[in-house]
């Protein structure tokens, strides 16, 4: 799985436009093969920070998305940012859940 994360500082006057574009992309992603989810987050402490995250099944699925015409809209939002967006791609080979917390808490006793 690949997690794509873009953290952007968007001017207040462009915030609504940026969110509308990202919401559209997140909605479109639901129908694309290989997309495991898209989420938009706003920073609770800094109102002009928006984080757009996408989860993709494989590198190939992500690359197909990045080269698509629809992805131009994401690039447009990135261009709205006040400074260079923080773009990260995380390759995740395994994941765990509550069992990790339970294991850590039980071994601490």
C-alpha cells in the first residue's frame, strides 16, 4: 500500500475553492481501481493548513493516478499554497491495529 500525503498552507481567501476541488477529487477517487481511500484534513491549530491524503493499493495504481488528467486539479490546489507544499509518499508493507497497543500495555505491567 502507498499513502500519499500533501500538507499545504492555503490562503484564507482561497480555502473554500481549494476544499471544493479536493472534495471533488476525493469523490472521483472512490470509483478508481486501486484507490483505498481519500481524506481531507484541516489543522485544528492552524486554520490555513489543509492535508490531502490518498491510499493506493500499489505503486502502479498511484502512478496511474498521478499521471491522470484529474490529478491536474490537485496540482492546481498545490499552486494556491503560500509556500511549497510538503509532499510525502509512504510505502507501507504491513500494518497492525489494537493488538499493538494491547501488547505494549500488557508488557509494561
